[in-house]
C-alpha cells in the first residue's frame, strides 16, 4: 500500500481535487479521515470515486461507536458499489477524547472493532446477522448485493489491537511514525500471525504515519502541531515512556482537546513530541525517515497534516514514495 489520508476539514471539492492529484503522482490508496467535526467522509469518498480511476478508497479509520456497525457496513458497501469494487474498510476504536465530546463511552474497544468487521463481512456476503455483544442487531441484512470483496484494515496502536488485526483482518494501519515504535509493532504483528488461520490469506502491515513535508523544514514542523497534539493527547503511557515524553504535558494536551480548546492543545506540543509522532521536514529528511520505517513494514500511508501547502506536499510525498 502506498496510501494517503485526506481530511474533509477542507471543502469536498478541494478534497476531491487532492485525491485526483494523489492518484496522478502514484498513490494507490486514498483514505478519508473520520471525525464528527469535519465534513462527511462518505460524501467525500463518493465524489473521489467518481473523479478517480484506479485508487482504492475508504474511511480510515471509521469507528463503530458514533455509527451503528450495521449502518457502517452499509456505508462502506455503498462506496464499494459506486467505486466499481475499489473500497477498503479502515476500522478502528476511535479517539477517546473526541468521542467523549459526543457523550460516547468507548467500552471494550477491541471486541467492538472485531465484532464490527466480522458482522460487516457477513452482511457483505449476503447473510442476515444476529448480534448480542458490544452492540445488538436482530435479523439485520443488506437488501442489495455487494460486488466483490472488501479488505479490512484495522487502525491500531496498542499491542492487543495489533495482534487481533494480524489474526483476523486483511491488514493493520499502525498509528506510528518512529522506527522505534514500528519495530515494536512489527513484533506484535508477528505474534498475531502465529494464530492466523490459513484461509485468511496474506496480511499487510502498513504504517499510518503523520507526515508534514515542505522545502522549508520549519514550516513543515509547525504544520505538524495539530495532528501531533491528537496523537500525544491520546497516547498510552508506555508509548510516551518509550520516547521519554512528559506524561503530564500529554495529559494537558488531551484535556484541552476534550474541552474543545484546540489552539491551546496545539501550543502545548513540544519539539520532542513532533520528533516522536510525526515525520516532518524536507523531502530528503522525510525520505530517509520513511526508509527507516519501511525496514519493518510492508506499506505506508502518508497521514495528516501532509504539509503547509497541501498540493505541493502531495507532489513531494508522491515523489518520495516512488
């Protein structure tokens, strides 16, 4: 996978144009990020499907809390239909701080994600489903045929979610950008693959990294603050400790995001956090750091913010990945 994340914080027409540009410079997958405070990712994906020819496309990572899993499966199946079979289902547990703003409790995230994509697979295969687990569904089905198969990629950061993905999904989108973290994640993948049934086929370990690229390194690093704030504010203590980052500072960032004080959160991001949670800098620096990550992974997704100039960042990132 040579993927890119596009965020519908921008107008849908602009996101569509960016997706077309990404396809032209060699990206093979376009993923739309899913946050309630942005525009609807499925509207964006539908427009992207119409405007592109070959790229795979899907949500990343949709969460099964703010949308019922059966409805979520139908949305992804609709993208499969309108894109002539190019859909990818990126599914993850969601960000705790943003979900809390909706009054949503993120209970049993691993089980919820697993039950969601297993249910989706059954629905896509034309089956009726009954679920009484982390969510409920009674004799639910899709009243239309879903063409082809839709690969499932689990957005993950913790060890249990990574190992579950390796056992049950088609791939993992590991939320990390530092070789130290990716090497650790590769070990978790290997542990999960030990229990993977043969009939599940090949598995892809893709790194889903925050990237900010520009000829001006200072501008690239400044543009990295917003996504790094979200990553740092939701990072588990072992991840923070792995990079010797201040837990209290990370907690302050998470609290600011939860309160909707985004500017405050972005201002609390340290240079060390940018180094740990983003690949940011000139094309040469970004290329070197991506090469280090790909020593351990099969694929790479260029995630937000991309850079201070989106169009130029896509061009530069495409050249780096080529």
